[in-house]
C-alpha cells in the first residue's frame, strides 16, 4: 500500500453525502434534516446533500474533499448499492484513496420507496448512523489479483456459440468450442428463412461455421461434453469427453444423407456442417481456460400425446416439422403437398408449451413446473410460415388460432399485416377455452378444429382441416449435469439465471462464467448474437491484462482462533475451503485454508465456525456489532 493510501487508512475523517435522487428520496425524506442529524457524530467532518450524487458533479464533490485532505472515509446515502456502489468506488479510487474505505447506505429501496414523512426521515438517519459506525473501522483492503489464462471455452456450437468464438478470436483470445452433437449450427440449422431479413439460415450458419473452422485461434470439439470442472476465474480446468453420438440411427442417417443426399438433405445444408471424421472411441482431454461461456441453447417443447390431437395421427405436427417438410418436398403448384397428401386447409395454433397457466395447464412431469414465460419467437415464425404458404400455394388456406399476437421487434409487426393481406383467417381464444382438435373418419377432411372465437364475441366456430400445426415454444436445454457440477444458478423457469437482467445481463453469479443466447431465456437469433458479443467483450475485459482483479470481500481465517474443527469445509458451497497443514507456535497442525479466488464471500463459514475464527473482509463480525449498536442507540 502506498504511504498516501496508508495515511487514508488512519484516523477516520468521514464525509457523508446524502442524495436527493431527483425526488425519489427527497420527496419522502427530509434529506437536509438527515444531513443535519449526522453532522455532529464523532469523526464526521462533512455532511452534505446533492440532487444526484451519481452524476459527474456529485462524484467530483467527493473527489475534491478527498484530494484536499478533508476526509479519508466516505459514506454515500442513496439508491441500492447494486446500482452505484461500483460508481462511487471508482470515483474514490480516481482521487487516490483506497476504494474500500467506503460504505453505502440504501435510503431509497429500503426507505423512501416504502416509508414517508417523519418515519422515513428517522429511518434514513438510523441507516446512515449504522454506515458511519461501520466505516470508522473499515480496513484498507486491496483487490485480489490472480493470473489469467488467455483462453475461453465456449460450450455450444450454435449461432450464439459461433458468434462468441469469432469475436473472442478477433480479440486475440484462443477459444475452444465444445459441441455435444456431431454438427455445428444448433437449432438454427433446421430453419430455412430467418425473419426479418428473409436470409437463408444455411447461408448464415455456413458463413459463421467456415470462419470458426478455418480460424487458427479456435479449436472445435464436436461429439463432446464437459464431464469435469475445477478452478476459478482465469484458471479453470475443464475435462472434455469426445465420443460418438448416442443415437446410432441418427448417426447412420446423417452420414448417409451427407454422402448421398436424400429426402432429408436439408439436415446437412453445407459442407463442413457435419464432421468428416467421427470419434470411434471415448477420449478425454483437459483444457486450461480463463473464462467459460455457456451457449447451450434450448430444446423444443414436445407436446404430450393427445395435446391438440398430437400423436394420434400424422395430420398434427409441430411448426419446425412443417418448415422442414416444406423444404424437403420442394412442393410446387397451387396447393401445398406434404408426403403425397394435398393440404387444402391448415390450422396453426399458437402458444403450445408457452404461457402456461396454473389450474389450466398441467406441469411438466419431469420438472413439476409450468412454462409460464412467452417463447418470444413463435408468433413471428408462425406468421412467416403462413405467409409462405399463401404466397407459394394460393389454394391452400391458412387458419390462425392465437391468444395474443406478439410480433415484437424491428420489421416483425409487418408479418402480421402481411398475413392479413394474404387472407390468413384469424381466430382469437382465451386460455381456458383453447381450440379442440378432433380426428374424423370417413369425411372429406381428417380433422375438425373447434374454438370459442373472442373476435366474434365468443361464438363457437368449427373448421374442417387437412393438417394442424402446433407452434411450440422453447424449453431449457438439458444441462443438469453441468449445472450441478459447476453449481450454476437457475431461475424459476429452469433457464440459467443472470446476475441482473439490466446491469449484468450476461454474467452468472459464478465469476468467470458467462451466458450467450437461449440458455438464458427465450430470444431470437439477433438477441442471441447480441448476448454472444456482449459475453465476448466481457471476456476480453477480464483476460487481456493477463490477470484478473477480484473484490477482497472474502473469508479470512484467524489462525490464532482456528482449532481445525473443519466444519467450514463441507459448509462452503463453492469448495473454497480446505484443511491444510500449517505451523502454529512451532507445531504442525491442521487448519482451515481459504482460496480467495474461489470464495464468494457468502459468509456461511462464518456462521458455522464454533470458534468465531473466520471473518468476511469488509463485513467482519465487529463491524456488524458496531452497526447494530448504532441502530439500537438511535
């Protein structure tokens, strides 16, 4: 620590800065009175207010008071620390003061948004007094610096994974792409035209895949899975197992169609889509990597047998299947023909497997949860297919059954308008009155669809059709083994859970593990590629310096108190604590040892230690006691 920073760590001189937050706080809290209430507390040198402390002028006030030597401790009372704690730490650091000699009091979310008037003012005063009590005894900490391997591992070879790999390579980072299937492209490889540009999916994937395969910085492992994991940001070790695909039937079918063509030639839309050589035996390798990016994609919802008639006959199919059929058959003429059957009238049903409602829909038997989310892409994809049918096969009529049309995004609402112009017939239903699909025998049409149409004020409408197409949604991909292995957080929907949807949208709570694409939530290809590029930028920021700096809020063992009970070891959720032989008073003893790069500062070890021998730096037991005493005395 420099002599100047050490001087800041001595003799507390505290500056208190209370924010109006543009009225969010000051409309309910008398902020000037609060500043007055705390100005005479011992060691408080400055107590002032500002309209926006997070603004440049607000930060400059703090920096000027530090530079002139008036203060060496800072308390900011404003919004949630998750929003601007880093803002103020950086401002303090720019003024050449240790950024950890700072405490944040949340008087917005914890006060002005839930209280008003005198009670709110009193609570704000109490919260700031507690912060002052803590900041008096803060220690001038230093960030934890660990060496970082200039390498990233991307799990998943779909659109997001390929995009992330390319961007990482452009930044000079070596990349391993680990794809469980035999081919690159992910779910997008089964698509045809992509909205809103109507570009061919195969062209886009071919461009990305060829770039990846020919990039000397990128190594691709197909038919591979992650089976082992250890380490921390900058220094992960992942074990990759390469083996032939699980399904021999699929393997033989794909190999046959790659070499000879065939009815499902669209499975292999370009050279290199399917690897020339497949692993014939199980092989494992260990990759040293600095960052892991999850781009594991999604799986399609598979309707239950009998759901809208699915599984009861070949006439009820899913939307991806229809898209594939239309590409395979290369139908021509005025009427759509699929597998020799002329389709005079087709019904398309939205929200199958999405926006499920408790009491109406049955939970997934495997997970016990409902898919209450919107899958976001289905409406536009359904309308795109409907338009294609009407434009190419004008004698095939399309009936569209929807709950709500959600064609969000640039250029997508036009699909709804064009569908209407192409005479697609729309029926709107409520979730409790979903369309009923029945199979007919001996009639002109094989299926009958009945619905209470809210567009005609609840009139029951029946329509005979040749085919029903179910617009199925997205579901989380099957990555349970990796979730458990790496202790990754999941949301209530079973997708991977980011730290914050706006402020840290591609980061997991596990430092050094990032997100890209639909492993996080349903999104379209544009959004998935945006997330991939954000993850690549974040990775570059972490790795290109050759080291990673981590916050010092980690567990520290007091060797004089520790008795080697070891209760902290199994309690640690990230396995950051191990027993280590150490020398204490000339004796070799077993004591707890914390890996600061792995520790997340959760504090579980502090709670279970019977000797009070562990503290979280920046949040010690003594600091908690000081805060509680200040609150009790208020």
